[in-house]
């Protein structure tokens, strides 16, 4: 197998390096020597804890590290494939070791421990006496004993060296298999997909992430993963690896006798504690591995400690998450400080012991939010489940509620926004009904996020990785003058682990700052300190054409060289798309890096519907359509069995297409002269109209002509939110122009322009911006208005909200747009002219490129097979989705009495 070996004593020879000259073995009774074996995430945290307690200034600290590099962030390991370098992943400051006098020996693992002489021997022959020895050897990947597992092309997924080897081998591979559908297995699958390989996931359990999510969560996760083009095989294991005559992988046989042709196999089927050093020196280990320790992380030998994944904790568990390892590091550092320096002020008194840990976790796997906390599987007697499931958007939420109404735990898949609020409430009765907590934000008062941080007590733990409470975060602001998120992170270490608590931290920070009257960080997200409007100016001025370039040059320091987040990626994608002609970017949203930045609907240039099918909305400018084109729509709907509906925007929507049918449908529509209606994007949707003076006896202008001209001018214009418009031919307002983002009403002298209107849940009438305009004046002012809005609005801010938020409101907008008070008129008009000149129909572009068409399949391994879960039933001579409730017969929900209902 091409991988790092599982045990240090079996590692290939490497030239050891050290940050300081090796010191001869220290005699007992002088300066105490502390030896740390292993320098991973937990080992580095242990060193930091020692430094915080002043131990590094009073003792010799020696670190024996197997890997050729210092500790790095294994949680973010996969981000290497997104462009982060090994140095970017490093956890230690470049001068940390030198500053604290720590001797770090890289590539020189410990090979033996002699407890009688209290010495550790390294592979290089170095022997170090110890007064305290800490084993932080971590774990090694478990490789199932399948025949052929040592073939060329078989890897494990554990270290940076593993990733470098996979990256190199994948250059000549087309297909890869990941054995294991847990946390690291899905990370590995995402890495292979990112390397351009057709990727399979093989999981022996009946669902992905079986330890973290339940049946419903697993089903939602699987569907989302498969929609990304990965092929999932659950309930089967690997039976054999087939190799060619040269010993290289060619296929993998499964336990159900099926076979996957593959060039590369990655084993990510779990880990085992690296406890061989302890075994060899006679320390007790658990029956299934792990060095036995007490609540102070001491082994059977009081001078030897074990922390992290190699330790079997006092509660009889081996913890594979980083947060429990950090807790062990803290406890061991305190214990050692007290043991070595009792009464000197270096110790901290008897430390709080480690007797167990919260296994709650929130991760983003393959771009999918997955979280679980508390009793996620509902094992508590008498509990019941509160479930919300939306198969259309891949969202599954389950809360486990106790008999007394207390929140016991939960599973969140697809939308884990509420994790930071829900997890701290575990064990208490929520302040609102649990049903409200699983509903989407804004649905009947639903959404846990609506509770806000004020609903949490000061004792609630916000950062599980570092055990930081809300009270500690508040104190960082009020007592330590922290005014930004990076300052809070540095002061408390909260948010520096997995990062799932950052949103809750930001909310608490902003609440405290607001209460004190201080300035609040208005950055777009945790990745950028700038607002959307500021990012727009940066992209426009510097002519930046990639998200990575913008993040690396203008992101927050801690976010640079990273991947961004679900807030900034689509926001920046929209900015680049709207400025594409002016900055020299490719305006096609599914090419290169742009594809990874888009919102869900943009991925297939269609709106995803409840049952996993898609809707198709051809553009019908101004609502005018010829009989021939109307017949084409009817024939397409008939031939593909699509549900048809005339919309309020004077278009015809076609519902029920599978993803693999989208190119076929659009090929016929494009041939007939139709274009994309951009119903899927944050862009112009429609410009509806009445028939105007051409037909109506009350009409005073040709509203249809003007509506068509406006729609063809602004089609495809990407903006902070969707845009709607209408043109009415007289004051009777049949087109409802005052309910639109920009509306036009005819007068006997020309046109009146209204802006900032919208319908929906919070309707607003548009305000009059200018009146009695000629055609040219009208178009010039709309050009300016739209580009000024796109330039200055916040993320997902409709024109109505923008108009009410922007300083000066309507009067300021009128000054800028009509009177050119800022001298921006020519620039705004030029930006719009560039958009008009460079417009291309996205669906026509897609159909002309076979590579772009390759993404439109239900299953990568069977591109011609329809998705069997997309089903329909008849209704009123058409079809409607056949929906199966997740909380139905296929997923029992327990009542308070424990009976299935």
C-alpha cells in the first residue's frame, strides 16, 4: 500500500531534524525533563498549555515527532486540495518552539520506552531521560484485511504525506473508490472528486455517517451526495482488490459479488489507537486498544501520561474528535505542572479531571452541513422525535425530546444553521415549542436562529472544541476589550477549532458591542471584513476575476488561502458575474471556479422542486408570444409529461423534468427561439405588461414594446437578489408596475418610473423616482438605478429593503440616479452597456458544449437511468409530485410512551 505505515517503529528511515541542538540525557534531580511523543493537533495543544502555565520556562521539553513537519490542522486536511499549502495548515507559530525553548525532533519517532531507567529512545538513536512522559501518538488508519490491499494505488487518508501521494497517483487515474462512509471517508471522496476522478463510496453500514446521523439523516445525506455526482454503495464491504500484472489496482470486488472498475482505492474505514509503545513497555491497554488512563490522564505509571486518540479515557472510551483531545491536553498539562512544581506557583492547583466528553459535532462534508449533538440516535427511554424533512432541498432536522420536554439531542443535515443555538440548550426545556425549532427560518415563527444568543444562559458552552461558555465570550468583550471576532478568538480560543460556533460567537459579540455602544463589525461574513458593496468596488477597481484571488488579497487574515463559506461564495460569484464584461471574467456561471460559487438552483440552470425534479421557465419578453412558440411549449410539455402553469409574471412554467431531461427539453426550446428565463438565478425575472395603446382603448403608450425592450436589455443581469419589473400602458395600472423592483407607468407625456416595490410576504408600493420621461431618458435612468443598486446593496437585499436602508433613502437615490450628484452617471451607464453587449444565453452556451452537458445526469455511473425517486401521480389531467414523507411508515417516530406511531 502506498501510504504512511501504521506504527512509528515500522516507519521508513528519514533524516531527523530538530529546532535546537540535542541535549545529553539530563540527570535526575536537576532541571526536570518532559518528553512528548507525537506532535499532532493534541500534542501542539499540550505544548501551548504547558507554555501558558510557565512550564516551558522551568523544564526541558523534548518532542519526538514521526512526521517530517510540525503539527498541522488535520480537521482541515482536505482543504489542501482546495489550494491551501502545508504551511497554511500549520498550527504552530514559526517561532513558537524557539520562543519557549522546546526541542522538536522531526522525522524521529520514539521506538522504545524504558520505564525502569525512565528513558525514551528515538529511531535516530537519541536517548532522553524523562521526569514526565506524555504519549500523544494518536491513531492509525484501519485497513480491512481484504486480499490485494497492498497493491499499488491503495492509500490511506490520514496525513499530508498521504494526500501528496494520492494527488500524484491520481494524475494518471480516472476512477477512485473510497472505503468508508464516515466523516473522513466523505472528506476523502470529496478530495477524489475534486481531483477529477469518478468517485465511489463503499460503506458497510446501511447508511453514510452511521455513528452521527439516524436513518432519515442518512437518507437526506445520501441523496445530496449522489446529486453531486458521487456513487454510493451502502450495506456492502470490500471483498478483494484486483490488480494487474504490474501489481496496480484495476478493480474492487464487493461483498455482494458486484465489481467496481477503479484505478485507485482509499481506505478510510476508521482508526485504531497507536498504543504499541505502551504495550511494549508493559503499560495496560484496553481489550480493543487504547492506553488506559485515569481522570488525570495518568497511566498505570504515575510518570507516564497519555492523551488524545491513543488513550482509553477513564470512562472507558477512546475519543477520536479533537475537542476531547484538547481537554485531555489541558488536564495533563495541569497535572504535570502540579506534580513537577507543586508549591512554586507554576502549577494551577488540582486540575479538573477528564471523565468524558460531549461528542457533538458540526461539519461541512462535500459542501453539505451535517451536525449531531446529545442523544442524536434517541436512545433515551421514553423520548420522542420532532422531525422536519424537505427532500427537495436536502434538509433533514430531528430533535429528540425527553418526557419532561427537555431537549436531549438532534440531527441536522443540509441546514445546520441552528446548531450553535440548539446544542447549548441540550438538557434544558427550550424557551419555544420544539416544533418551532425545526421549521425553516420565517415559517410560522420557526427557526432556532430566531432565538438569538439572548436565549442562552452564560453557562452555555458555545465552543465545544475549547469548552468556552457564553459568559467567557461576554467577558472577553466587556472585561478584555475585544471588539472583533479575531480578538475574541485570540482571547478565548473559541472558534479556532472546527469553526462551527463562529456564528454564535459573532452574535454574542455584536450583542455586547451594541449594548456598550461600540462599533460592530459589518463584514460580509467570517471570511471578509468588507461589506458586499465594498467587495463590489474592490472587484471592479482591481479587475479581479476569481474568488480565490479576492479572498487571498482582501479576506480576513485567518480566512486567506481558504475555501470561503456558503455566504461569501455565492455573493462574490454574483459580483463577478455582474461585472464580468467590465473586469474581463467569463460570464458563464458554470465554468471553472465560478461553478463552485453558485447557489443550488444555478448548478443545473433550473429550479429544484419538492420531489427532486426541476422546473423549466423559458423567457417570454413582455408576456408576448407567437402561436408557433406557444405550440412548441405545449408539445414539449406533452412529450416530456410536464406540468404546465401560467405564472403571475406572464410566463409559462414547465414542472417535473428530471435533471437528465433538462438538456433535451432546452434543445427543443432553443431551436424554437426561446432563451433562459433565469428563474433559477438572482437576476432579472420578468418584465410583464398590459396590451397598452395598441389594443386597449385606455392605453396612452405602447407598453408591450417597452416591456420587451426592457426585458431584452436587462436579461441575465446578476444582482444581489431577484429583480422583477412591469410596464403599464395607462394609470389604470393593469400590469401592477408599482409592486415591482422597477415599474413603468405610461402617461400622455411619456413614462413615470417607480422603484423599490415588491409583493410577497412584506409588500411595498414602489416610489416615484422620475416622471414624464422619454424612451431614452427612461432607459438611461433604469440603467443607472439598477447598477447603483447592484453596486451598493447588501447580500440578498431586495430593492425595497435597500431603498429603506441606504443613507438618505429615496432622496439620495434620486440625487445619484437622476441628478448625477456623485458624478457616477456615465460609469453606471457604461457598466450596463457592457452587460448588454456581452449577454449570452446560458442554455444555448451549455447545449453547444459537450463538457458542460456532462453534469446533467441523475447518476454518474448510469447516465441514461432515470432517478427512481422522482415520481408523479395524476391530478386534473396533469401530474403532481408523488411525495413520500420521511416521518412516515419508513421512519418510525416514537411517542412519549415509546410506541411507534
